[in-house]
């Protein structure tokens, strides 16, 4: 593929700036999307297998497509799923809309489509709610990725049932957690505050939810603070690998969080539970 000319690069940069981006994506030729989050420094915390050649992957809640394109880059044949319309989100009565139906639809579709075109990607985009995923309609995929979505769902258990139903081998699930050390499976309920963040489980709760969904094996892969682009305090995340096979297939590389937690590190990626409180204050005041 030939390199774009300076006018083509300028047109791409202008098109990027005209849109709102969830993900920071390097489109090449010096054009990087101004996403709310930049996942590139945190990519190792997700444990996506390096070699996905011959595998199929499903990215649930794909947003601007960073993880869709990353899995494709690693060799997978990728399908991305996102909602058909902005108000198909699980918004409660207290949600104060920050999008119109038209602007929300543009946010869901146009950044992904522009990035796919700029990257020359073959990722297939489909529209559906996570609650609607079925093997008959959406297929069964070797790898299912679901990032930062469960907290926005009123019924995360039903969502995990649907994720397992379309998982052939491994599901990688990243979500915001409450970093309490309590050994009981507990979740912080916050849906009454703004109507778009509902449940923040602690570690035992998230593990129990995955067991309830019927996965055969669960591995706690990492914990890290996902800051907003520009390093403003962001949500405290966990990544869990859940297998839908008797044997653990597609084993991921060693967890960088485990390496970090074994030493008194002060790197930005080290777990900092205080980040959750700052993030909640940012959301709800």
C-alpha cells in the first residue's frame, strides 16, 4: 500500500479532529486519534496472546476499535460489536444525556469506520447489545474480548452468560473493580448517582460472577490504574482470563502486574487503589 501524500495526511488529520474518540489509535504517518484513554502503555496488562494467526476474535463494546485492530494486527480474524444506537446503553432515569441520538450514533460509528479505512483493516463491524449475543447469530469465537463494559451494565451476570455462550476458548474481560481486600464477594452499587455506572465488584465478586457464568477456569491476570489521556486519575481496573474449555488454551504471557507487585515498585502502572476514589469523585462530584 502506497504512502499517503501530504494532502491525504492532512485530510485524514482533519477528519480525525472532527470526531470524538474513545480510544487513542496510531493511524500511521504521524496521525494519532485524541482518545479519552490511551491504552497503548497498558496493553501488556491485558494479556492478549501475541500470536492469533488462524484464530477468530470478537471485540464486544468495541468503541473506536483499538483492541479490534490490535487483535487483527496479531493475526486474528476479528468481528467488532457495538450498540446500534446511543440510547441502547443501560442508562437510568438519573442519566443526564451528553449526546443526542444523532451525535451518539456518530460517536458509535464514525471513529471506528474512519480508523478501519485508514488502517486498511478487514475487521467486520456488527451492531448488537451484549445481551443479544448468541452462537446462532454471532458465532462462537476462539477469543472474546470485553473491555471496560461490565460497569455500565445493569445486569452484568446476564452479560457474562452471553459472553460465555460465544466464547470458544478464552475470554479476556477487563472491568473497573473496587480494590477492597474483603474476602467476601461484594460489589459497590453506584447506579443511583448518575445512571450509567452500576456495579463495581471486588476481586472475589468478579471471580464468583465468572464462575456463575459457567466458565471452566478463571485466572486473575492483572490490576492497574487506567488513567485518562494526559494522566488525570482514572479508574482502577482488573483483567481476568476465563476459559470455556477443559484445558487452558491460548495461554497469555506472564502478567506484568504480578512482576510489579512482587517488588516495592513506584512505576505508574503499579496498583494504586486511591485512584478509584478520585475517579468516582470525577464522575459524580
